[in-house]
């Protein structure tokens, strides 16, 4: 591979692998991001749920999250099948793609590496969705086993424990969704190393903006502050 291709690939791998750790470190020093604010809100939800009678609405909300994760996992599997079909399509696929003017691939080896990167990125997202589904099922079981009624002190304890189940589950779901951003950036490599690097940078900027500056992030942060000013919310681990 040429130097620009190697540099663009290195930039992508760094962004893909270290995005979440760097975001958590940044949030720890500079204040909450959308993900960290949501961990507090979810823990507050679980604490409120322990005192709600009936808890039918909470089960329906969690079931909606489970259905969403299942839908994304199914969609991801279809994309993986399409990428794998192109990767193992042989010379016919390579010749067809190389004939396109916008595609910048100098050899079959480079073309296969480009498709393999898309495939690996999507596969990592699929594993995140599968893990999210499993953890959501654990959370549903724990919610169903939560005694009723609970004393006020017990509500906080049970809510914190349920939050420790729910937050990693939806954190894995977020990681799976984030995989689509990086899969699109990886697919841009087919249009050349500069398009690849630009798409990776664009994905990073968009993800960070949505975490810190979007209307949703600001509203979630204000809602977290409102919750914390009303009642003490048990601390939650990062998603």
C-alpha cells in the first residue's frame, strides 16, 4: 500500500479504537457528555421504577429498547452478508468495481483489504448489539424479580443495582450504533485515501458534536441537573 493509504488506515484505527476511552477521559475532566448524563438518568429511572405500581410501563420501555437492538442486529447481519459476498466474489467483483471511475483501488489486494475493513467494523458492531440484547434480558429478569413494595432505602439500593445492569446494556447498544459511523468511513476508502481520512475525521466531528453540542445533548444535560437538584441520584458507571 502507498504511504497515504497507510496513514489514512492508521488514523482510522486510532479513531475507531480510542474514541470511547478518549471521550470518557474528556468527559471526566471537562464535564458530562450525552452518554455520561444518560447513565445518571437511567439510574434515576430504575430507582423510580422500584416505587412504581404497576411497573408495566417500565417493562414496555425496556422491551422497546430490546426490539431496537434486535432490529439493528438483524440489519447489521444483512450488511455483513453483503460485504462478505463482495469480498469473496473473486475477480468478477474486483473487475466490476474497478471499472467505476470514482473507485480508487490500485490492486485486488488493496480492494480486499478495503472490504475486509468494512466487514470487520460491521462485525464488531454486531457483537455489540448481541451483547446489548443479552444484557437487556438480564435486566428484564432482575426487574421482574425486584420485590414490591420496597422501603425507601431499599429502593435506592435496588435502583443502583438495576442501573448497573441497564447502563452497560445500552452502552453496548450505543457502541453498535457508533459502528455504523465508522463502517461508512471505512467504505469511503474505496474512493481513495484522502476520502477515507476525510470521512473518518467527519465521523469523529459528528460524533463529538452530538455528544457535546447537539440540542439533544444540551437537553439531556439540563434534565440530569434537574433530577439531581430534586432528589439525590445514585452514581452510575460510565456507559
